[in-house]
């Protein structure tokens, strides 16, 4: 019978080519107890407004409102105000972190990792990822790891010029968020007769409400920021009322079902990492008509997929996440402003290298930064 062996050993190569950490075998049953994950506690929330200005209030927070069956997700596409794609900088999160430190809500010395939720999701789900690789920029300062997604200028350009068909599909997700939310706790008579029922307002992807949570994976305290789609009834300072909205294709065959189960791994960690307890999925046709709406409890998803065709085990991912963090802590040498790069190639594992000056320049550009950290944040760190 296949069972899990001891944790994978880091393979150290010469300093030039870096170090690598191989993946666990996800085909075997995971038997060790998974590392503990502490319930995420919000320490701050903030809003980006229409002009992408960051405000420390809940002005961009939305309330859950049941999205209607039959909703047409292509509605309003031509009025979509699109936020341009940008590099995955930590600036907004660091601003929130800095304020929380001053308010004594969090202690820098305790925090092992600072990152956006999207990055943590990519790390944790990578043992099961067969298609999309990723690259991260890493800094270690005063014992805290900062992780940002590395998006090259070409990649940013590419993301800004995606095919119309993909762009339409992407819009469906945002349109579903409009149908599923309202700017008041009870859906007011905001929709005019010209709009379809339950339309929550035209899509502007500049506008976001974010929560910054403190949590712990194994022995490492994490500070994670991420967008929260909406809350049920009210926000009380905990994650209990958070709701994530997702869309997915309607399921018509066993193969579709296996595909959906696989996809649930990403839905799961995206919500789990921020403590979001509920995921509302709109099942849609290829042309964007909502056929069914189903609510899932985040904590029940692992049990839902267990033993199925598209099965995954969150313990495998959490254990991998711990190994990954230990690997970085052991391999990254703390030097002022040095930037490291982690590259993930599906199936292979991850490789870490120290960036030379030219590559750091490519990361920082002409901006006023130390490594990829904004200068003002760096100055606060070294005060
Ligand atoms: P769906 O995932 O529901 O289709 P989120 O669900 O994280 O709140 O994101 C809202 C929508 O943004 C997604 O809706 C999807 O359309 C789009 N989106 C988010 N991340 C994306 C990515 N990595 N690539 C393409 N589209 C993405
Ligand atoms: Mg969202
Ligand atoms: Mg969503």
C-alpha cells in the first residue's frame, strides 16, 4: 500500500544554480497529521475606490444578495471599467501592516511571512498544479519573509491584451459578483427598469474591499491580505460573515464533474486562507447564462471530494506549505535589500536563486524601492 514517507529533503546545489525542493507525491495517501492552521483573525480592512485610491474604511464593502437564476452575465460588458493589470506589488498590504503595527494590533517580530492571499493560494495548491507555473520575488528582512508574485513587463503586457473570448469569460465572473451583491444590507430599489433584475451596478474592477488577516501555519505566523467579495448582513470584525462568489460551467458529464472537483481545490484554499466560510457558485452556460446557484461551506469541501475522480487532500498542501516556508527560511540569506527568485515548474518542484543586480533592476524598475519593498516601508523597518 502506498503511504507517505518522511518529508522531502532539500537538495542543495552550488550557490550559483540555487537550491531546490521537490514535490510530495500526491498519488499516495497522506497519513501524518497535517500542520495546524489557526483561524484567521482580521487586523485591518481597506477599500480601493474608483480611482484606485486606498482608503482605510469599508466604503467598497458589498453585501450578499442572492444572485438570480437566469441572470445574463454578458450584461454591461461594454461598460466594464477595467483596472489595468500591474505587477503584484505588496504596497497596499504593507500600508495596512504599517498602520496595524502602530495600533499595536500586530507585532512585526512575530510575523514570519507577509503576502497576498493569491500568492499563498498558488504556493499551497502547487503540488496538484499540472498546467500553470509561477515565479515569486522573495526578501527576508529582520526574520520576516516578503513574497510577491513576479510578473515580468512582457507578462503584464500579455495580461492586458488577452483574447476577446477570454476577456468575455473573465467578465462573467465579475458580472456574477454584481448580481450577487448590493451596496446596502438589503437589496434596495437600486436597479432601474432599464437594468435586469438584481443587477448590483456596473462592473468597475478598480473597486475592491480587502481584509488583512493574521493566522498561523505550523509554527509560522502569516500576515495575508486579500479581496473579499461580500459579507452576509454585516461585518463584525471577524471573518464569519465573509462570502466568496465564483462562477463555473454547468456540469453535464462525469468528466465535467471531475473537472469541477479539481477546481474546488483552488476555491478551497482561496477562501480558507482568509477564513471565508462560504462560497456561492453560479453555474453558467458557455454563453453566460446562470443556470444554478449553490452555496458551499468551505470547511466541507475536502470531504466533498474525498475518494472522487478529482480528489485532493488539503493536508498534503498544508504540509507542503510548511516545507516551502522552512525551505525559504533555511536557504535565503538575509542581506540588506537582496531579492531572491523562486520558480515553480509544474510537476518538478521549486527552485530558488539569488537575483543578480541586473535582474533586481528589472524587478524594481525606476521606482523608489529597496529590493521590491517601497522605500518608506524600508525606512520604517530600519528606524
Ligand atoms: P470567477 O473565478 O468566478 O470566474 P474572484 O473569484 O477571485 O473574486 O475573482 C473574480 C473574477 O476575476 C473571477 O471570477 C475571474 O473571472 C476573474 N479572475 C480572477 N483571477 C483570475 C485569473 N488568475 N485569471 C483570469 N481571471 C481571473
Ligand atoms: Mg473577488
Ligand atoms: Mg469571487
